[in-house]
C-alpha cells in the first residue's frame, strides 16, 4: 500500500533536511537561549542586532540593499533599527519563517543564497561566547559549504595576486593562480576565514603569502 504524505509533512521534511534551513533554525534557537544583548563576532552588533539584520535580509530588500549600495546605507540602517526596536520574540518568530516570496522559501535558491549566510552568522554567535569549540559537521553539510569556499576563494583571494591552493580537508581543493601557499582546513573553517572571521577560524596557512593572506580584508 502506497504511503501518501500531506503537503504539510512533505514541507516539514524538506525544511529540516536543507542545510541552510537547519542552520537558520539552530541559530534562531541559540539567539532565543542567549537573549538580545549578548556579543557576536559582527563588530558593534549584539545578538538582537544580528537577528534584526537577518529579518531585514529576508523581508525588506530595500533595507538589505543598504549593505551593498552606499547611497542606501542610511536607509538600510534606519530599517534595521526599526526592526531592532520590535519585541525580540517577534523578530525571532519572523526569522524562523521567511516569507513565501523570499528565495529562502525555495530550496534551490536557498542553498545558493543562504548556505554560507546562516552558517557564518550561527558561528558569529557561537564563537563570541565563552568556551566555544568548532562543530564537527556531517559530510553532507561540509559538502554544502564547499561551494561557498570555492566562490569566496576566487573572489577574496584572487585579488591578492598570489599563487594559493585552498584545500578543504576530505572534500576538494582549488588553485588560485597556482599553489605556492596552501590554505587548508575543514570547509566550515575555510568558509569563516574567507568571510573575514580570520581570528576565529581554525585554518592552517603555509607558504610565502601566509602573512599577506592573514592580513587581507577578506569579507565580501
């Protein structure tokens, strides 16, 4: 006899098996546990500020654009501050459930736009707290971040003009103009390093360009 699942059950199964969505839910729970006034690795932002930013990213394209378009920066900050002033529980509820029209509600687009975003910000909160330790990611989750590593390596390291090999342990490697210097680590740690979390990421750099890589402004 065939088993027929309701649309709600299928939706739930899909929701929790997508890496970005699992990171979203885990981050929302951590934010709820910590409250709105704890530190993060995002300079000048508390947990409440970061939660507001993520809600704006999901729901207010005009506000989110301020992070990329200087002319809209002031407007984007006003939108974020307005969200920050709302009750924290309301913000977290909105964070858990992105709107249907958002890329975050459609798995193929969500993986492209949010795999890195929510992993990075989850770690921004985790690693700003005392006694944190790196998570050991499942192989499929590490593979989900490999695309982030490849993209960020080309974008962030390509501008240095140095021959660099980026090696994700057990997943793959990519050469940027060569392989004289080797940047290596698990995909999650490389993702964080290439997103500018250089002090918090546990990676190894060996070769003549090591100091330049560590000193570079890598965030996109």
